[in-house]
C-alpha cells in the first residue's frame, strides 16, 4: 500500500514537471517573445511579413534617436524627473509609513485601506480636476507640475510597503537595543530602519517604475511643453518608423531592468523571516 | 549581620502601575540583596512581566521608586540603566551575526575595537558558543539563541540581570540544563538577578529567594525551603507544591470539623502497616504511578488524603495506618498555626 503510494507520487512528478515546463515556456514566449521582437527590430534596416530574415542590420535608428533633440530631451526629462519624484516621495511618505506601521492594528488598517480606496478611483478623473487647479496655479506645462502628478502615483507604494515593513519589526527587538544602551535614534537607524530596508527598497523600485512609466497624467499636464519617455512614445508611434519605437522601448525598459537587478540581492536576502520568533 | 544599604542590590519601594484603567501592580515592595538570585513566581497575568519591565525602564511606575545599588533609577530610560534583560523570545537581531549581536552593546558604548573583540569572545566562551560566532540567529537552535541572548546581556556587565521566562521556549530536558547553566554563571559572576517564571520547579531549584506574586502583589518572599515548609498564605500553599486542602480544624493528628482550612502536604502523609503513636486506621483506595514515586489515595475515618510514597508502595485495597506528620492551618487565608 505504502509502496504503491510512493510509486504513484514518483510517477506523477514527471507529469507535473512537464506541465510546469510547458507553462514556463508559454510564459517565456509571451513575455520574452515581444521583447525579442523589439530587440531585433531595434537593429534591422527592414523586416516585414513574408521575409524570413531581416533585410539587413544597422545602428541607424540608435544614432537617429540620439541625434533627435526632442527624443533626447524626453530621455533627459525622464531621467531627471523620476529620481526627484522618488526622493520626494520618500521624504513625504516614509515618515507617514513609519507612523502607520507603529499605529495599533485598527489605526494602521484604516489608514492603509483609506489610501488604497483613494488610489483606486479612475485616475483620469482625478487628473482632470487637478488640471483645473494647475491652470489656476500656473503649473501647466511645468516640471513641477509633472513631478506632482507623478508623485501622486507613487504614494500608494511608498506608504503601503514600508508601513508593512515597519510594522513587521518586532517591538522587543527595538527594546532589546534600548536595553543594550542605544539611543532612540540609534535604535531607529540600526534596528528598525535596517530591518525594514528590504521593504523600502521594493517601494523605491516600484515607485521609480510607476513614475518612469507614468504617461496619462504627464501627457495631460506636461504636453506640449514637457515630454518624458512614455509620452514621447505616443508621438513616435505615430510619426516614425517602427524601428525607432523599438529602440525607444528598449531604452525605456533599461532603467527598470537595471534597478530590479540591483535591488534583487537585497530584497531576496530573507533576513526578515529568520532569526526571531514574532511574539 | 545587619543590612547595610551597600548590600541592597535592588529596592522596589511601593511600586504601583496602572495599565488600561486597571491596577496591575499594587504597592509592591521588594528588596533584593547584591549577588542574590530572586524569582518572581506567579500565575499568568499576575504582573511579573510588568514588574520586570519597570525595573528595566520600559515602563515608568505611577507610584513608588526603584533603587539600583543605592541609586534611584525610577525615571531613567532603559538605555541609561545599568540593567540588562534577556527577553522571553530572545529578541536577537536577525540581520546581525551572533558576534554582532553580542558586540552591539559595546559598540554603543564606543569601546575600542580590540576591547570589543576581547569581551565578546569572553562572553561567547562563557556560554560555549565561540563556534557559532559568525552564524546568524536564524541558523542556530533555540537553546543556542537563548545563550546568545544571555551573552549579550552579560557582556554589558550590568548591575542587575533581568530574565523574563528565559526558558519557556525550550524543551523540558534542555530547560533543566540551561537553568543550571544560568545559575552557575550567576553564582560565578555574583550578579544580582531577577528571573520571572511561572514554573515553580524552576523557581525552587535556582533561586536564593522567591517572591510569589498574586494580582500585582507579593504574597510571600522567602527562601525556597521556607516557602515550601511554611507558606504564609493559603494562596502560596496551593501554588507551591501539592496540597491536601480540607475545610475544618485539626487536633490530635486528626481532622475535625471547624471553620479553618487545613493544608496537608502529600509528603507529610505517612502510611504504614504497623500502628505508631498518632496514626489511625486507613485503607488504600487507588495507587497512581508518577515515575520515581507513587501517588496513593488513602481513606481514613476523618479524612481522605493523597500521599506521595516512593518506598514500599502498598497495593490498592490494603489496610494500614496513616499518620499526618505536619498540617498547616489557615484562617481567612493566613497561616495561623503549624501542627
Ligand atoms: N499595556 C497594557 N494595557 C492594559 N493592560 C495591560 C497592559 N500590559 C499588561 N496588561 C495587563 O496586566 C496584567 C499583567 O500583565 P503581565 O504581562 O505583567 O503578566 P505576567 O505575570 O507576566 O503574565 P504571563 O505569565 O502570562 O507572562 C495582565 O492582565 C495584562 O492583561
Ligand atoms: Mg510575562
């Protein structure tokens, strides 16, 4: 009986493995396929349907992008605006997240659910009403205006994730540090912040991506004075050959991939789970 | 020998703490001598942790003072208090190695690197954990984590060591070993220690004196022997050890009717097949093996008793004679007489 159970478990595992393999391949096809298509198009002179192979290879599109001052400016805008948005978001949201993380359970849940509810309204309505305000304040078409719009989209990440991270730091780990002689500030720096760091890193990455990819609000508020990479994409898709869009997409994806790669090591550390029993 | 102030390690003077609108600690007095190991023993919720947290500085008492080695520390924050605490769940920092955990209090004190290294090594050697100094807390066993927490406390060379149920997360065997290790270290270092526990065995075996707590008050504060032999209140008698608890009176080695409470330790009930002065006929009703002794239920004309017998255990149904060697008589919960 036991033997049969065992052999059944054994025989089922290759099936499971095969299914898993097929699933992974399908995932890879749908995720990597389009990326591959983009990557190839960024370097071909022309490649259209009946042809099995591209007509030829070229750097032409890349040089064209960097020669085009409008495109170049949108890249520069994105690379300036997004880091500013992330830093501002940290300055504004992290203290709130810390406070929420230290609230009692009910207070914290109310705060976070409230934020979530506010965030789940259709954005476009919010942007429209903000636009009226912007006209009054002369923020239309300004960098500040774009920054504020993008900031709104990062709040949910920069509060939710760090609040959970702060809340998950057991109080008695902080008390143990006080008991060991550390000042409140030192406890915050060496224990609380340090232990919440993986969560904060995730929030930074998510916020950066949210800001970097934000197009709706940025277009509404920034265009035609200020274009970022995603809003510039609109113009590109309409006015340029497909290869230019491909190059641009790769450029757009590059910071995200880089950031996730850098943060991965710290996030997957898994220190939060090990080493203490949560009371 | 007179109690000069120099010998007082810790004085709790009329401590009172109100939490959530309830008086949790009620006018509590306690004097612990220097180098003494004292247990706070009591049922869940009686305020042991609250008391310890006030001594450590995490809670400020609403009334009363805390004096450590002659210095009033009542309102001093935990980081400035010369106390070190071992938490129930150890509270080791998971992002630091074992070495890092033990070194933290010294780093905070801005000691020189070589000095830190030397003292951490000493502390880890003391708890036999040198081989784990580069491990993370998550990679070592519960008993080892407990020892790291102890080393982290001892490395501070505190005036007083506070332990909150330090053994409750360990299995029974390890608990006995670790408590002996703690007692050994405590004696060797001569460090004033307050340990919280709800396990009477633990308290009886490692303490110089035990403070039995009930509802935020200390019922009795004495040596383990005294506590067992002469429990001053009915509550303590019931809490420590086992007790035959009978409503009535006591005279000529017999239970009579009355309004007092008679407490008889099962060890003080003596069974034999021969009659001796003060013994009366009895029958054995039930014998329950308890390992190295048997619990024997006996019926006499005046009273039914259970007894602990380890030698010549009688069989159920046999007749013989039972003598009560000692009885504790309580009136209104207070000890009035030992017979
Ligand atoms: N912050 C608080 N607010 C309200 N009540 C509290 C608070 N902290 C503790 N109490 C109450 O005080 C009482 C004593 O708590 P304490 O933790 O000191 O008990 P204890 O003797 O250590 O018990 P245990 O053996 O279960 O650890 C409990 O009834 C508890 O509910
Ligand atoms: Mg407790």
